C-alpha cells in the first residue's frame, strides 16, 4: 500500500516527545503559538516514562529552588496523581515532601505511568485550545533546506501508512540522539562523539541501558530463563552488589542497611513504597533496577548502521535480563542462606512491555550541534576551587547542578563540573542553521559534559528555554543568532524567562514564586548585584543598613537620597524596577 502524504503548517515543530520536547511544546503553546509535537514511541516523556527512569535525577535543592516553575508543576502533578487515587499513610502525610517511592537515591520517584499521566495533564489544555497537535509513531525521514534555513521536515507514520510534511517557522530537535542533525546535510550542523578530539579526553561514548522494575514475593519463585550471553556478561560487566559513588566504592546488601550507606539496594531507587499508603492501598513495594550492571559500555548506537544498532540494543537487553537472573540465582543473600532471590518478580506492567524492560533504552549521549559558543569542561570551571558556582555566563537561559556522576566506562568529570552551573544561550545557537534549535541534550557541548545535561530538570530546562526562545523570536521577528549577540534582545528574553519562572542565576533561597526572584536574578546577570563567592544564598530577608542600601543604589546608578534601611529582597525589587522597569 502506497503511503499517503499530508502537508501540515505550524509555527513551531518539536521533533521528539521526551522531557525536553514536552517542555518546549508546553512553553511555546502557552505563549499562544501553533505547535506540532512528534514522537516515535507510544509514550511521551522519554527518560521519565518510556526509558523507565522514573526515579528523578535531581540536585539537593530541588524542593526549594534550582529549577523552573514549569518543572515544579510537573513534579506536583506527579504527586497529585497519587494523592487523588490513594489514601496516604500517616507517615506520608507528615512528610514535608511526599515521595511515592520513599527511597534514598532520589527526592521523587514514581511509576512511569504516573509520570506519563502527569505530563498528559499539562499537555491536554493546549490540545483542547487548538494550539498543540501530537503525532505518535512518527519517525524522521528527511529535511529540506534553502541556504541556512529549513523549509520542511518529513516524518513517516508506518502504522498509519502515511507521511507528514511539516512546514514550520522554527524546528526544535528534541530527539534522544539528535536525529534531525544528520539529515540537514550542512557543514557545521552536527558533531558526534566520535568526531570530538579536542581537550584532554579522547573520543568516547557513554553507556546506554534498559532499566526494569521488580517486586518481592515471599515464598514464591519467579526465576527467569537464562538470558543469552549470561556467562560472558557475568564475568565482564561484572554483576555485583558493590556501588561506586564518586571516588568511593562500597559493598551493599539487598535488603539490610550497611554502615556508611543511607540504605539497602532495595530502597535505593524504589519507585513505589507500600508504607507510603494506607493498609491495603498498594500490594507491595516496587523497585527500579537502573544500576551500573545494566549499562552497556561497548558500542556506539549513535553512529551505527541499522543492523549494528539492533544488535547493540539486543545486547543491552540481554545485559539487563542477565543482571535480574544473577540477582535471582547468584547474588549473596543478606540472611547468609545461600545465593539468589528467586522471590524477585519482573514487572512488565510497570514498563508497559512484554519483556519487562523499558520501552526504549536510556541514553546519556547524543549528537550535538556545532554551537555559536560550545561548552567544554574548562568553560564550566569556577573562578576558584572554593567558589560554589561554575563559570559566569551573561547570556544564561537556565541553570543546572549535579554531583559527579559517571555513566560511561572511560570518562570521569572534574570537580569543577559538579558546581552549580549556568546554561548559556550561545550553546543553543547553531552556527549553520538559523531556524533550528536543540531542545534536549543535543546542545553544543563536549562529550565529557554530556552527563551534566542529562538529568531530568536540566533536560526540561533546555527544552523549555528552546520553546521560549522560538516564541520570543516569532513575537519579535528576530533570529536566534541576533538574540544571542544583541544585548537589548538578550536582556528582553532573559526578563521574559524570569517572568515565566525560569532561573538564570544560582540562588538556593529564592524559589520562583518569591517576590524578589526575578529582580535578584536579573541584577546578578547584569553584574549590578552578583552573588557571594562563598555560598549560593541571596538572603532576601536580611536587613541592610542605610549605608549598605546607598552602596547598592550607587552601584546601580540610582539616586540614594533619603532611602531608608530595608531587606535585601525589597531593595532588589526597587533597583530592578527603576533600572529595568521590572514589575514586582
């Protein structure tokens, strides 16, 4: 049957419905634009849903600051899915921040389906308003360019025997591997890990894996069949209960706590804890297995041909199933009574698959754009070893933070890479294409930085910033390159981001709903009131003397006559209002 062809026009086409793609689509649609969102899989949400990593990888400040208001809305929607459908236990009700998984590896965990439902609840109002269309099972086929601009992008929907040809003003690549980039066939459009040779790190690739979920059924046996390649994987992975954290390596146990560690492996990435709910509400705990033992570090699925990629993905599946089989048959038991936990039951219903593994692999790496100003490890270094902030970027459009995390088999991040950092706009601006933006981890960065831009809130921030930038360019009839290089346009974009609840500077005591949030952030970016080099606080309620007030007013070139003493937050609002006409 010959596939049918359909032409679709929109303001913004978002390719890829992962966290970055959803964030971009929601932000742009809320700004009033007509948005089309394509996704190759049946579930939106990427790493949070289809890739099975519903244990959110977040920094220690996440409950108070350090992320966008829109991402905070997603987190609250996830929690509400459980509050509305279950009766919570007294313990959960008493906790300051409800975590359905009550684990020690993450601040918030949930079942992938709950995260999917939360995302859909945020997308649905835009669909109902006619501003958003979503196209599932849509695979990229081609892109057509004229000069430095994309004219059309074509995707195929084999399930519906049709091809869709999109005509948009802006094209946002939020695919997991940066799949739009090689289709552009333009010098300088793309950079892959195998092409990077600069800096102290050799070309390399990061791992990918298939997470899975299990529960524990006492007095039952659920041992799976021996997976292919089990003997090889057991020896070469290896399968183990030892965990690495930074430079430390510790032996863990499955159910019992070990001195020096926060808890056992069972509760490390538990996504559903029965004790968080009233008796009878939940049958039992469910734990996510997303450990080093599931991470395949051999082969590169980005540059591989289709046959090689399929083989690598199957190897990764065998690796994950092998870890489960090892846990069921060979892992040392806490009680010392032999080996193996046959009571562990694989939960295909949690992942929405027949084999019990995630629908798609969790990947850290991607193709990257060749950016106006690419980021490398050195460019994120702070001014000193004691400075909690990484390098300052006047064109910041977001922030991120993550303790050192090694997802690969050869790369280790430097200490500076673990600092609270900013995301510069210039790293999102392609040098070769003027109407395309990265909206996932495919911004212009060097390979060693890839793990820093993979965590859930950072990918979300990247997508939301890309959606906001495309919207800003449409409203102001400006190109992204102009916004990145013209101070007036850049400042206007940053003010708009701040008003939408997107932090662009690191303060841990200024949540996005604080009255002084936008003012203090803007003054820091303009270097009129930079943060202290010894901590990440702004201290908005701290009272300043009249002399201190006058000093800040003079720095901002504002008349200080008769200004009384006041709190730092109030003064920031006063200065931002006078200098930038920023309304409180």
